[in-house]
C-alpha cells in the first residue's frame, strides 16, 4: 500500500557528471511543466531541452536548446525528464532512446500511467516515474507546501532518490505508490472533480449577475477545460474511473429524491454526511 515519505529522510545523492558537479539532464518538451523543471534544475545541473517548435523555447534560460533530435546524442544525458503532452509520451521516448547512453535514466511526470509500466519493462533503460499532483493552471508554483507528489515504487533506486530530494526541496508532501495504486488514486482524485466540472459546464447558461459561488466554479471550469483534450480523455478512460463516476450518479439520485419530496430531515442528514466527508479531508 502507499506510504508517505518523510521530508527529512537520509539518502545518497545522484551521481555527478555534469557541469559544476551536477547532473546532465535532458528535458523533453518546453511546455508549462517542462519550463518549470528547466527553471528548477538549470542552476544546479547541466540542462538541455528538446522541442521541435523553437517558439516554445523562447523564454527558456540557462540551458541548451535542441530543435534537432540528432543534437541529443552529443549531450549524452544521464537523466531524461519526459514532459511532453501525454499523447506523445511514449512516441517521443521511442524517438530518443536510440540516442541515449545505455545507463541513462529515463523518467516521466505523466498524470496517467496507462501503458508506461509495460513500456519501461522492455525499453532496456533504468527508469523512474513520478507524478507532481499540481499543475500550472491552479497551483502557485512558488508556494507548493500544500501540494502533493507521487513517486512510483517500481523503477530505478537512484532515480527515485533524485526526485525524492527534488520534491522535498520544493516542500511537497511525497507519497509512494505502485503503478496500480497510482492509477486507482488518479481515478478518485481527478475523475470525480473533472466529471463534476463537466456536469456544471454542461447545464450552464449565461448569468447576468452570477453569485460568488458560481464565479468560483466558473474559474475551476475554465481551468479544467483548458487542459489538453487527450489528458482529459485518458483520465476518464482510466479503467478505475467508471466506479468513481457511478458514485456521483448514485448521490445525485439520492439528492434528487430529497429535493422532490422536500424532505427536510433527509436534507439535514445529507448535509451532515457531506460535511463530515469534507472535514475528514487533509
């Protein structure tokens, strides 16, 4: 079962080899999360970023910028962080793997791990898989002490140590899960709020004078619907999502019965139940 990883645990540092004693790190994709990792790592490590679109690298600093995949071989990275759009996570791996040193650790930060374990087990490289449970849409990237990160327990020990140290320095709450436990957790923590947001947006109509609660839900809806379509699809197509969404249907049916019967006592019991649920959350 998953376990919380202490922020003060002792560990051995990742082997050096880059400029200034750091690590040679290649980041695939210069999107929001890729750029975040560039900013985070580039002052302690020798960092390069590969993206086919040079416009996406305009605001990346203190790193080498590769627009041709052939440039990767000369860099000889010791760690690769795959930060491309979920749809292309495995395809871009397949492109760059022939150019990497045999002992290069490959890693992903994907929020959906479908198919990744099988890929890693046959790829011939040491690997590590993590999931920062925050994103640029909602999180304050300068204040992450209330945010979480998951490190997959399968994979390379030194790779896991590297990300544990990195996430500890960010002040994140770190948890360790298997691939299976991760997908089950994502089905709960992402599919329920995403589907709730979809339902809100589906029944929405223009409001001349929206209230505060409506405006807050609207901000959430705009953030969620601003995510990549493939990401939303894969989260909802997670094999563990169906049972979670079915719970929403059950609760809506119960709530509708209370409303139809104007059941004041039933409403009081229902509100007590859901307040207790909210109170129990960390």
